[in-house]
C-alpha cells in the first residue's frame, strides 16, 4: 500500500512539472503573436536547405522537429543564419528548468540582499548597501536590525541612491533613483516616509554607481551592464557569448524590456557593429553621444568575465545563471544582480542570439540537445542522476 501511495505521489509531481513546462512553452509561443514580432520574423524566409539543416540537427539530437519561427526571428536581426539557434520554447521552459531544478537554492541566491553577503564573502564587489529590508525587518549598512524611526533618520540625508526590490523582480521593475536631502526625495518630491511606505518588505537602498570612463563615454545616464549567462556543464562553468545593455534618451535603466538597446561584444571587450532594441531598431552609433560602436573597446572587460565565472563557482548547486555586471570608475568589476530560474521563467538567451547571430552553446549544442531529450522524458525524481549534462551516466 505504501509503495502504491509513493508511486501516485511521484506521478502527480511529474504531471505537475509537465504541466508547468507546457504552460511556459505556450507562453513563449504567445510572444510571437505580438504584431511587432510578426513583422520582424516575416522579413525572413528560410531556404529549403536551411530548414533541412535545422530538422537534421533537432531530429537527430532533440528527437523531433521544431517550429522555424525563432530561427527566422533571430536571423532577421543580424542577417546571420545558424541552425544551432535555440528557441525560447526549449531554452526557458526546459534547459533553465532542468538546470535549476534545485529551486530552493535559486530562491535564496536571487534575493539581492543574500547575494550581497555571498559576493562579499568571495571578494566580488556589489554596490554598497546603505539600508535594506528583508521580510519586513529594517537593517542598516552592517545588516543589523533597526527600528522604523532609525530607518527614516538614516534615509533623510542619504543623498543620491538607487532603490530596488530584492525579491521577485526583473527588467528593472520597481527600481528608481532617489536623492534624499532633509527628509525629501529631490527627484520625486516625496518625503522619506512616503518613499519608505511604498517600498514593501524586501528592498535595498544602495549607492548609485559611477561607471568606468570607457562605459560612460558611450552613455552616462544609466549604469550600462553586461549580461553574462553561465551554465554548469558537468564540472565546468561555461560562459555564453556576452551582450552589453545601454540606456539612452535620459533613461537611467538599460534593460531591453525598458526600452534600452543591446549589442554583442567579444571576450576582449570589443563591440560589434550594431546595437538593437527588442523590436529591432538598429543603431551603428549611440543616438545621444554619437559614439560609433564597431571596434569600440571596453577596458578591463576580461576581468568581468573572470568575476562572473567566480560567482558561479560559488553556487555550483545552480546550473544556469544570468549575471549582470558593470565596471566602476576605478576599473573594478561590480555585480549588479543575478537572475536564476526560481520557478519562474527568466531566460534571456534571446538577447545573445539576436545580437551575436549565433546559437548560445557553440560546440556543446548537440550534446545539450541530447541531454534535453533525455531529461524531458525522465521523471523529476530522477533528474539528479543526469543533472548538469552528465550524459555518460545514460
């Protein structure tokens, strides 16, 4: 009887997981009903030879054909076709989900207040946190508990700061700049108390960073960041091609979803020719500063890549992570935040594929697809056997 109950419970968990993956996949499909995206991918028609190349790759390794929409969409940006493009219907619901199936770790590590302590422990810089709240408890710069009155007194003359939610946030939602002087935020004209009342139970009030000169020259109105996606493959941390996100038009956010632009760069920090917006506005120079992108080099960028790898090495329980880094005015890599699949889809591989015109996995593509083929047909209770690409166990 007990064995029978365990089987029922296991079957129920697997069915629930399959439903989640199916819903996430449908959500990715729905994005391409947006007329703006339809307009973009309709510009590209794949040749019969290109379709055959896609079919061969996916049938032999993933086990079945896939829709061509994503290949058309990604090709439309750079004009480069790559059979190894990974559709978001596979990447986010499957790759990220299987890679981050220890959701309890991801929920902890994506809490920006926890991440700050972790990064500090291994010597990776994050913006200084002046004040914060976790589950409704106010804390000072030493993360010691303080009462509401002390919190307000400390806020009143903090000067210019950046405020952001620390859990369940993405794409810059809920983030803003404030400038506290004599109890008034000079930006919004609200009192410190009004601001505090609006922040909820989990937030951080941090220094407003000043980027390195080589970044500020492009655009100084935002903290322009590098999106670095790393994943654990067996016992190695691998970095995907990297993009830089840049603000414009007076905006202090650089996120693509917030209207910013993004551009590919090489591992030595050299920018590619064109920056794009999410819906394919193209720029060969920054519209505000007129800095030409092609060949422009970000100083000290290799140090950022090393810092991202080091951060992932500190959390090997997580299979895939989206890191946001910048470089401060002294040339030190600074981690802004980490995004992991904590039960919600958070993939941003589309940025990589649109900007670089290539798939994200390079020579690992076939191996990753074969692994996904096995994982999607494996009960959740047995995912541990094959986690992080352990194909030799199959």
